[in-house]
C-alpha cells in the first residue's frame, strides 16, 4: 500500500468537511471575506439570513466582499450587478431594466453554511462528518468566555495534534500550569466513524480551588480529562474536578485558511465560577496565555503538515490520543478520495459549459 501524503492545510479531503470560518458576531449585512483551504468566500447577512458565496463575481471576477447588501440582494462594487439570496443575478445595470440575464450569471455557493456555538461553519463540498457538538454550550449551568480569534502561521493538523497532546505540558506550559508530573496516565479511547473520545483520570495540583486556601481540600486533587474530537479539527477538552466539583470545557475549532495560515476559535464554558464575570475573565486570560505558549512551538515548525504515514514519526503509549487523530484523518482522506465528489463534478461541468460568450 502506498504511503499517504502528509495532511497540509489545503488537502483536497478537507473540502468534504465543516470548518469554522468566522464568529457569528463578525458577520453582518456588510460582506466579509474569509479564507478557507486556499479559497476566498464572502459571508453576508441578506435581510437577516446568513449567505456564503465564493468571493468572485462571475462578471469580471471582482471580489464581492467589497460590495454591499442592497435590500434582498448582494451588489457587486464594480459594475453593480445584483444577486439574490440564492446567488442568481437579478439586475445588470449596464443593460437597463428588463433586459434578459445570462443564465450563467450566478454566484457559486458552498455545499453548506451553518451557525453553531457562536461560530459560522462552511462545508465547500458534501461533508462526511458532522459539526462538532458542545452540549455544555446549551446548558444553562455553564457560562461561556470567548478567547480572541487568533491567526497563526501554523498547520491545523499540528495544532489539533498539540491540543490532544498531554506529554508537552511540563515543558511548554511550565509558566502557566506550573510543575506537572511528566508521566501521561493511560487514555481510554472510544472511536466512532468520524469522531473519538479519549478519557483518563489523574491527580493534579488545583491552584484555582478556593477550598485549598480555606483548608477544606488538599492541593493535590483528582481530575477527569475527556477529549472529544470530530473530524477534522473540532476539538473539545472537558476537565471534571472530581474533588472540588465543577467542570471546565475548552473548545478548540480550527480554520485552515491557506497552506501556511490558520485561525483558532477557542471558547471556554465553566459551571464552577458562580457566574462571576471577573473569574471568567481571569480564566480566559489564563487560557489565552496557554494557547500562546502552544503557538510559539507550532509557528516554529518548518513543515506545516501533519504526517499520516505512521512510519514518519515515533509513537509511544503516551501518544495514544494523537495516534487516534492520525487514524481518524487517514480514514477521512481515504474515504474522501474514494467517494464520489458530486459537488466538485458539478462545478467542473459548470465550468466546461462556459464554452463561449453569447455577446
Ligand atoms: S465584476 Fe462584478 S459586476 Fe462586474
Ligand atoms: Fe499545550
């Protein structure tokens, strides 16, 4: 069997997946450009409904993101062509009112665009995996804190790998976590077709617990760690504090923008802060410092891709969760490359039909 190529940010298989492309709050009735897998898309709310199109007007290929919404249409800034919510051109000012509109004058839409957990997700082609679920986001006992969206020269695959990796804590996070036991407790992994869960329980130093200072609980306490992963890059870490009570849930959703850049959307959900905004702000600042420590490592990589050939790296028992990530993404690549690509076929056929101008 031939060896699989590494997974770069613009791998074709990633077209068959949902990706975060913006926070919901970033998308208004003013068009905004986002980048995904090396392509530019425009997002806009037309009369309140979220729409996404390739950021390219079919007339002279100007970016639609410099246009504007006008009533129930998106208008191109260059020659004023207007497109309805389905992407059909409904007006060409240079032809005057009532002139026939060329049938090919329509915008290219992705397979899907949806909003979930305060983010906009886009799937260029029919997705194989669902959008990663975060039940805590809908649970009224949790409060949410968003980290600022981070942009980095990084590989989404390597960032996902880093999020799941527990062996780096004492080396990369000494300034934030403090001294940690370097031994990684065994993880139990349960796999579904397009997701997996990895769990372990261990002792840790609970510096956040007010019960420690009050002498109610010891400094070293028990914690359950649960990683939830949905392909390709929807990751959630849930920390359950088994002695002090409460949970800290960290969402980590990655947008592979181009071969060399990623955006990172991270939100934390807590049910142990008594709804206190000051404690949540401190928790967000702590998590941001942790992510920046990770990015310092990730941005130093020369090769921005995740190896899928299992002989390209050395794997140990301490790497159980990151091995499963490689298996999951390998299955994604193999399935995407063997399954029919209906959207892509349709797009290719559409381009072939552009034989010549009827003017
Ligand atoms: S390029 Fe958009 S209307 Fe001409
Ligand atoms: Fe880390």
